[in-house]
C-alpha cells in the first residue's frame, strides 16, 4: 500500500492525522504503508474519499486517480469538449454519472459527454430567450 504513503506525503499529512480521520492507530497506518497489513474494504473507501481517488488507484489496479481523469483521456484533443469537461467535472450532481461511465470505451464516453453538452447548450439557449 505504498500509494497510501505517497498520497499522504503529497498532501503533507502525518500518519497520526490520517489515523485520527479513519479512527485507527498510527501504527496501523504505518503497517498499511509498509505492507505488513492491509486495510479492509470499509477503510479503503474512507481512504479513497479522504484523498479523492479511486479504490482501484489505491490498490494499484489503475493509474487513474479519479474517474474524471479517465474521462479527460477519453475526450482527447477535442477542444470544445475539453472546455466543457473542465466546467462540468466539478458539479456534484454529475459525479455519480462520471463514476458510472468511466469504465466505458472512450468513444462511448465521448458520446455521453457530447449529449450532456447538447442538453446544457439547449438549456442555455432556452434561458436566453426567456
């Protein structure tokens, strides 16, 4: 679980701070980081939430920290979609959707983002005429 250590160091967090957040002892965090113990699923969920990363990233199954990163990769170099994505990726009401679509093929992700953009554009046009 060296990614836990890496994230902790990146954020400037002490083991004791992470332990307090998780309701664990500092020694437990040390054991996770040294690989002598592994967090259970509930603890992995809490750690992922704390650092705003996916569990897959924490356990080394993926190099994508956040579903938003995978969606950005799928969008590629399409500037119009990139600008739109930068605006909408922070919206809380869409976070669950983004988590659901992150594992789709890139062309499907692009199609979904285009649909969301079309809906947003249509709403903006309707609001201008009112």
